[in-house]
C-alpha cells in the first residue's frame, strides 16, 4: 500500500534512523568481540564504521540495479514464475524442516528441564477436571487448544510439538498473504524465506508457551485490517457498507486486544484510512474526509465495545463480578510487564549473524526517505517496528513474542531492498527512451553502402518521340471535301 508523507513521518524517520544505527552498532560490536575479543565502544562503531559502510552498500546496489534494469527488461510472467517457485519451495521444505525438527530433534529431552511447564500441566487431560480460568486470555486459549490436541494424541511432549508445527505452517501461509497484500512481492518472499528456515522461529516448536498461536492470530488480524483498508482506499465499498465492514473489523481487533495487549499495535494500521492513497473512480463518489472520520470512529467504537464485552462474557461464564475480571486483567499486565526485553533480544540473536543482513537491508529505508517523494509504502511498518522491535518499548507484555520482532524486521528488509533495487522507475524508463533514440540516430547516420554490380547490364531505355522525315504542307492537311447535295457518294 502507498501512504502520503506527513509531518509525523519525519519524527518516525528520526527514531528509525537511530534505532537502525543502534541495532547495527550492537551487532557489529558483538561480531568484533566474537572474533578479536576486543571491546569496541558502541558509539565508535556506529559513527565511524556503520554509517559509511551502509551508505556505500546502498549506493552500489542502487547504481548497479539501475544499470541492469536499463540494459535488460524482465517480463511480468517471469517474475510471477520466480515468485511461485520461491513460495512453493519455502512451503514444502519449510514444512519438512519443521516435521524433522519435531520428530528427530531432542526438544523433548533437552528443553524439558528448562521450559515453563505451567501450560502443559494445565492442559493435561484428566477425567472430571476442567481447565482453570486465567487472566491472560491468550494463555487460556492456548491451553484449550493444547488440551484438545492432547485428547487425541495423548499427554505427551510430542503433542505440543505437533500443535506448534501446524501453527507455524499456517503462520507461513498467512504471513505471505498479509505481506504480499500490504508491502509487495519482494518483501513477501524475503519474509517467507527467512521465517521458513529461521533457527529462532523453529526453536519455538519445543517451547511450551502461546507464542506460535498468538503469532498466527496476530497475522490473521493484520491480514484482515490491511485487506479492509486497501479495499477502502480503492473505493470498493459504498459508504454504508464500509461502516459495517469496519465495525466487524473492530470487533475482531477488540477480541485480539483482550487476548493479549500487544495486539494494540495492529490499530496503527488504521492510520491508513486517512493517509492511504485513494483511487478515484468516475462511477463512484469521491471518498471525503467526513467519510474517513466515520469509518475510523466505527472501527474504534466497535473495538472498545468488543474489548469490554469480552470481560462480560468471562464474568457470566465464571460466575464472577465484571469489575473483578477487568481488574484481574489489568493487574496481571501491570505485575508481569517490562521483563520481556532481554528474552526477546535473546531470541532475536539466535539467528546471528544472519539477522545483521536483515537490519542492513532494512536500514536502506533511512536513505529512501528523501528519495521516495511525497508517497511512501513503508511508514506504517516503521511505526510498528519502533513499538515492537527489541527495544525498551517492547517490554510491555506478559510474553516476549520475539517472533513478531523478527517478522517486522523481515518486512522492513524486503521493503528496503525493494525501494533500493526497484526504485527510480521514471529515471529507468527515461534512460531506456534515450538509449533507443540514440541507437536510431546512429542507424540513420551510418546508412548501408552497396557494392557495384560487376556483371554487364542492358542499355537503359531512352524515351523517343515519333516524327516523320517528309514534311507535309499545311494546305494538304485538309481532309474535309465538299460535295454536291445531289451527290450520293457519301451515303
């Protein structure tokens, strides 16, 4: 999707530039210390090493891609075939990789002593027992799903792994669809390839917590909200139908926020209602500012009502007071917050040093800010990154959910490559036109020269005028003879 640049974009750009430099400096410091055992200050690494190197790589890729695209043209069906091959490869081998990890790895033995077994113990199926209520909605939903799986496969660790494999495979599908619709072809392929074979993500198969389930629901919510906003900006909905669609969307988002507070970050995409590029249609009315406010208000009101309505359902189901459920939810997050930053960063570093390439590619967007003009396709992703990446802002929540940070950095890396390599479309088209015109001028100047025919040719035909050699007098040129009227010679 394309969004208009606003004054808030400049603030986000400053935060994002500092975040990229900080992350790269931290990773490079760790890399230097790993090989040389020398402790380098982060500020020195960031200023004197990261920025010049990053700028050089960006300029090299940008200039090289422009020259290649000027010389060669890739057809649309070729790109579609390449995309289909990459997607099929990632789905097939990503699924096989996860099945192998679940069946033949030592997750069940190596990680069992270190895992939190709270969710496993609550999900164990026992006759005549029910699942105890929990303040964390996502945790309760995860225990219910795990209990259902265990009722078929038994109370074993392999049952947990089987559930996580299914959730991760479904997440890959929804991830590709959501990113493809919101960011484009290249970011979708980059994200799918990384998550299909990421050690950090696959290691979550052996961890008994709701992260795999929540990541799938998070992606589903993202896909729904991006689809609704994109269709709205394309003017696919009438005014009344758009209000109903966004009311339903608000209900879904309200339930997701109830399940886990980090789902609030999905509401950032609602900014696209105002900043999204609207496509005008002569047959449909123009989308006005009042309509944007009405749609935004509908989704917000329905989200709030669905959020508080979830506690009402809990109180009716458990037979407790409404305020008791609401206060238990709030106290749970206040008491369990701000402890997940280090855990999220630890998961993020499981893919070291491959995640360095991700952040390098994502950092290209810092240089693309000025070049992209008044319309951009990555600003809302930057807002999401600032609030969910492994930073102090990430700590608010019960679980670390480091997979979301990996996912967002993957999308930003794909957007950075896409804007760097596929940018300057107008300049590339202009260069191709100038090249064609120059070749045409050269062909006109250098006309082909033919050799003389050595064979004898017939004499050329000379046009001649017919004439007589004997001149005739003028009086002899009269052929009308007068005769008498009684003369019948002319009958």
